[in-house]
């Protein structure tokens, strides 16, 4: 792999806080190495800004290994940038060439208000999980882990759904700001396992109700979420949730 | 959970759109099949016999009410959903995502649906409304629909409107057909593959058949 | 002498005895007791969930935007448990023994045995919560082996075990939030612990969004705040991982145990340049199937794939035939450093060794698959194709990650790896009940010092975090809180809260008022460099002494010349970072002092003065079989207390993996 240096033009969304209006600022970044990660490039820019006495760009990031789900940038019209199955923190500058212009925006959705610059508030996701994204089992002495065999295909499918990192790229990409991929990944993960079966009905109903309350849109199966998901979560999960939901709603005898 | 809660939830609404959509798809099959009788080229005898059956059978007329209801639900829910979904993002992106990840027509169901609705109004005012009003909303005398088609499709602009309507329908179906099955929860990859193929075929063939009708009359392929 | 409150009786019945005799709090009283949990990783989330389930009123704090982001999520390889599902001779005793031996006889026997005992419950608990561990075709759980042991006892979920376990604990916590038992405070950072009449009674936290300081009362305070590997600037820790909470507790009186014990993980992606912000781990599980080698010739210029077998030095297999590539982490790391220092390193920086999958991909997986498919006499291309499929299933996400970072395809060319700081065995000193020497102040998970001695075995961190949170603290906290049921919640207008908040506020103002010329990051980098070079993989008296004065000078410079943009009452990540780096600079000095004081080599702590003729670590059991617990007196002034380690069952021997 040949390494090279490049000069870039960055247009970054700057917003002081949730109350004030934001706008784009343009920055020139010089001598960026192709070996840097995208966030390291922003680090370098921030270092320059601090040295010039300016406010550095605030952005969410933590593990920088593509697993914590904290990083969230909408780069040139795509959440997490141009690479497939990738988070921003794992995006490397090899993806760009000298002279490129890069536009960086925060996740946009009413349910994800901007806190500052590129940081958004994703606590709506926590509340969706609180609504039912768990198996109600207290710590104690459950049955032996091998007491209930789980067929490998199902276990694998549950694992594939459980790979979601809750970054919110699905919402950012969706034209309806729908959280269905996030929600359905959790509902599928739990519904596919025998341990999660007793609550699958109430879970589907409660989680969807919370999603609606948070102001996310509904799913129109465009597939944009799946295309940008860093963990390759399939929209098959959404179909499964739709089914779970209606089965639960139809047989519910309340009301 | 009350019915009202179910069908006002985001997933419930989608179910209504999907189910009514699938119902309308079955209607399209009947409609296209019947209209294809024009190509028998018998001066409209077979076509009018079919039309007569549809227009004067009590059961069918009752089902027609269901069909209207299906249209209304599909349209009203569709518009409401579109409006709601548009409101979920007050500040948009400076750089749009465009086709990175989704097809333009899957993002344009509202627009395509509106075009189809406009076409539908024109279409109904050409045939269905005059016919039913002639019948006095009961099982009265029908007009000769074949003749009416012949006359209507002499105008070039009408033919163009119909062709545009059919193209809109094709795109609408291309997304709608498979989307409906996803909404009602088909996850099996084997069946999804089959349904996708079926959906693509359906979305091309049916609107094509419809579009061919005004063209056939306009170009004088049928007498 | 410190009292570690180890229950009497034989080792294997201590925990049972304790559980049967500790004090209990009745359900009605639990509702009146408030517990503060700081940090929401495996230890914190599992503790918050379990205590919430019991009925305590819990407040859970994390600096991230959601509890689910805690860095436990990044653990890849797996979690150990003495289940013996594989029938390969595992038992509670063996897990205990391996952990003590792996920790180079510097851990507390009773704690480790308890850990081994509850390990099996953890797996049951996690499966019940829906953690999707890897399974075999019969539906049973699968296991893999890890470094430093000879049995397969590691449960895993592809390369995302930490993620799955953390999400399980997070979900349990969210359930308690929904039930109203746990109140959650995200984007909040603990900046001080409030002590009233010798007991921890609350914390001062800063709301990172608004910059406001908040006071929170608790009958007890649990610090589950992880390790301090970021003192080295470059580590596999998350960018936000910090020592601040633990350090504030230390300054307020909690002893810091074994600060110098640092784990350097052998398989990380090497540094690529000055811009590097953090290092990425490649799971130790890769050593199951990857063979580590360097060229036999110095200054080798051929590409890895062009170097023939006879010119490769599989140095781990050569030096440690019994364990080969699966030697413990400290041993593997030092061996890599030794080869690179001797001039056999690879890559542009020459600070890397190869981790090569080709042999096992073809011979192990390829051949098994070929025989499964009934292919006789398969050619190499077929074997490669078949082997790749299996390797992809086992390690796909790690291979993808490697390729994204380096631009090289590890299926084709060997990975380049180098050791990096990964985990800190040291931490707040705690007794058997996980309580620090400050009453009512607990430390769980990586934040405490207790279970891993001088070196942690792979897949044991997840085990410890969850053991502490799910199965230990629910019992031990009751033993303390049973005597607190009469204590009414203390209003946060209490003088102690006032003073603590004022001190925090003054320090923030002081930091902001420096208005110097250098960024926080630049100081952190310089601190990291000192630590890595002088208190890293190999340490000596001269280097450590220098490091101490260098850190002191750096600290002085920091407090005179750091530049923090922005203001206090807003979201200000630079200010957050400044506070953390200031604490790291104090910790760094303590680490060096501890390392200087411990004149033996043990586990991850390698003193060049104390090694065998073959260059292996040499312990000095006669003089150093103790935990050093440091008491903070004033700036740069500590007093060391000793906790003697008594080995009744696992008698110390020289560790040998040959």
C-alpha cells in the first residue's frame, strides 16, 4: 500500500449549542497522511484551531475501533463516510485524494437534536431499549447455560442482529428518520432466542410505541439504513418486527 | 391493545398501506385481464360482455365498494404517512444521500402515488363516473365503454397522460410490490427472492399492458 | 498492616461461608438506601442492574452519551468460565490455579478462588439474558482456548464478546431504569467523592453538556471506572478512558494498589506515525491460529510471503515449546520486544513482528473442511479457499478491521503486530468485600487491583467485571448497608458537599485561567512518551528515577502553560480532557515510584535488574510477596502500606511455559 500526503478542504457544521443556529465553516487541512484515520485528521485540524485560539470542532468518539457506536458523522452525503460496513473512526484517509472537498454534517433527525457541532443526543435509543429491549431475568441462579440447546442457524441469526452498535446511522440515512433498523435488530435478537420468547409480544408493541413517541418516522423499506449500517444489519429484521408486531397486536385482548 | 392504537402506530399504518396495496394489486390483475379483451378485435363484443358482467352483478358491485374503500385507505394513509415522515427532519442535509443505498423510486412513493392519483381522477372521469351516473348508481343501463374508449383515445394528449400514468404505476409497483411483503413480515430469503422476481415482472408487464391499450386505439391497431 | 477481611476456613469454602454469614438488608429497608454507581461498563452496568433488582435506589453515571458505549464493549476474544463443557479437565480449581500462576503469584488467593467459583454462574446468567454466544451444530455452547492455559474454557461471540456481554448488562440496567430502580446520568463525569464522618456519602459530578456541577448523595459509592492505560497516551483503551474518578478517590484517602502493574498486549496493530491517536488490539484468540515469526536475517528486505520457511524464526515456538504461541501476554510481549530490539523487526518502523495464519488456514481448517466435503488429495488452492471460509467465520470482523486500518489483506499477507498497553492490573486497593479502605467506597472491575496479580490472563477481564457486579457486590454491599439503614439521606447542602464542590469548581477555574500556549493533547503525548519509554515493557532504576523528575517538570509546565479554549459552562471536550490529563500526570509519577520500589520482575512488571540468564522475569518472593497500597499524603508524597500475600494452596514457583 503506497502512502501519500494530501491537502483537503473541509466544510464542517458548527453549532454552539442546541439553542443557537448553526452553519458551515470551511477549513483547509494540509499534509494529511493517507495512513491517518478520518478522526485523526480532525484531531490534527483541532490542534491547529486550538493553536490559533479558535474553538475546536466537537464530535463524539470513544473506542475508535468501530464498536462503541459513539462516532457519528455524515460525510459527503453518507453516514460514516464512503466505505461499506464501516464507522467513521475506522475510515482512513486512503479513501481521499489530494484536493478533495469533504462536507461533514451531524446526524439529522428531530429525535437526535444537536448538542454541539457534530454531537447529537441519541438518548432516544436508550429509551427505546428501556421500553422492552431486554429479557426480564434477575441476577441469580438461572438454568445451566447448556440446558436449552439453540440451533446454530438461529443462534447465528440472533448474533447477526445483536451486532448493532446503536450508532444511529440508520436513522441518519433514512429519508423518514426511522429507527426501525435499530429497533428491529434488538427485537429480532431477542425474539430469535428461546430465552426471549416469553416477552416477544409485549416487547414488539412497547418498543414500537416508544419509537413513535420519540418522533422517529416510519419505515418505507427503501433500504438506505441497511446500506450504511456499519455492522451490516439486514432489513430482514424490520420485516420480522413487522410480523412480530402485528401478531402481537392482533391477539392482544386488552382494549 | 385497541384497534385504534394498532392502526395509528407507525407499523400499523404500514400494514394498512401494505394490505390495501396488495388488494389493489389483485384488482389490477382483474382490470388488466378484462381490458385485454379489446385485443380480440371483435368490435368490442367480448370486452363489453365483460364490462357488463362487472357493472351489473350485485356481488361485484358490492365488492366495488370495498375497492373504493381500499383506494381511499391506501391514499389517505399514504399521504398522512408521507407528511409525518417529512416532518421528522426539520433541518435537512446540505449534501443529499441520493442514490447511495436506496433507489430513487423507493424514496418517491409519495410523488409517484400522487401522479397515479391525478391519473386516476382523469381515468375515472373518462369511464367509470359517466358509466355509473348513466346507471343512476343502481343496476341501470350502461354505456358502450368500448366505443367510449375508441373515442377517448383518439386524442394524443389523453394517450400521453395514460402512458405517463402507467409509467408512474410501474415505478410505484416496483417498490410497492416487494415492500408490501416486507411490511407484512416475509423474512424467508427463498420466498423473498421469488416475490422480488414476481414483483419486478408484475410491475413491468401489467402497466405495459395497460399502456398498450390507448396506444393500440390511437394507432388504430384495433378497430 | 492492611486488613483484607478474608473469611476464615478452607479456601474453597470461604465464599460460601461468607454468603451464609454476611448481614442482610430487608426489602423494605433496601428501598430507603441509595447507591451511586460510577461507570457503566461490565462491572458498573451489572452492579447497577443487580442492585436495582434487589431494590436499592441506584444512580448510574457515565461520561459517554449512553451506558452502552463503555469500553468493555471493545473486548473481543472471550470470557473464561470453569464449565468444563469440553471435558478437557477443567475445574474451578484449575481456573483458580491458572489465574494465580498467570498473575505471577501477586494476586490474593481468596479473591481469585471466588472469581473462579462464580465464573460458571456468569455464563448461565448471560445466556438467560440473551447473550448470543457461539454455538456448535448440536446447539451447545462452543469454547476456544486462550493464552496461558491448556484447556478450552473461553466462551465467545465471534470477535465481539465484550460487546455482547456489555449489551446484556446494559439491557438489564435499562430494564431497571424502566422500573424506576435505577436513575441514569449519561454525559456526566464524576469529579470528586464526598466523605462525611469517614464514610463515602456521595459524589460531585459535572454535567458535560451544560458544564454545571451537580451534587449526588448515596449511602455507598461504587467506582466501576475501568483502568488507567491511557496514562501511556497510546493504548488500546478508548479515547475517553481515564483515571479521574479513581484518582479523586485516591486523593480523598483510598489507597492505590500496585499501580505499576500494566499489561502490554502482544497483538496490536503497530503505530503508523505521529498522528496516531490510539492503538487497536487484534484479539489474543488470533494466537490460536496465527503463528508469530520474524525473519532469521537482520535487515531482511524480502516481502513476508517471499521469505521461505527455513528463513523464518518462530521465536515463541522455539523458546516455549510447551505453550508455543499461546504463552501468557507478558511473555509474548517481551519476546516480541526482544526480537525487535535485536534488529529483527519488520515493517517500515521495524517495530513489528508477523502474525501468520497461512499454516493453520491450510493445514488445520483447510484439511478439516476438505475431509468434511469428502475431497481427497486437495491441492493447496482448494485448501486455502476452504480454510479461508472457516477463518472468516471465526475472525472475520478482526480481519476486516485490520484491513481497514492498514490497507493490507491479512488473508493474503501476514499481519504485522506489536505490543501495546492494554490493561492495568493495578487499581484502587480493595478488601475481600471490594471496599476500599474508605468506608462505603467500593471499586469493581478493572478499577480495583484485586484479581489478576501482576499479569492478567486473556478472557479474564470480562469474567472479573461481571463477577464483581453480578455476584459479589450484591452480597458484600449488604454487609455494609445493613448498618446504614438508620442513616437518612444527607441533604446535599451539607457542608461536606459544599466544600467538595467548591474545590472542584476552583480547580476547573484554575485550569481555564492558565490560558497558556500548548494544547492538552500535546502534554498528554509527552507524558505518554515518558511512561512508555521509562515505565513500559522494561523498566530500570535509572529510567524510573528520570521519569519521576521529568513528569514533575511536565506537570509544572502543564499548570503554567496549557491552553484550554472555550468556557466552563458549555460542552467543552478540551476542558474535560485537561482534567483527566492533569490526573494522569499525578498517577504517572506514582506508577514510576511503585515500579522503582518493586525491585523484582513479576508478570507485566519487568525490572531489567531482575531477570534470569535466559532473560525471563525473575520474582523475588522473599522480599516482594505483597501488595503495595499507596496512601496519598500530598503532591508527590505518598506512604506505602503493605498487604502480605499468603499462598496456602497455590505455592509460588517460578513460572515456566517452556
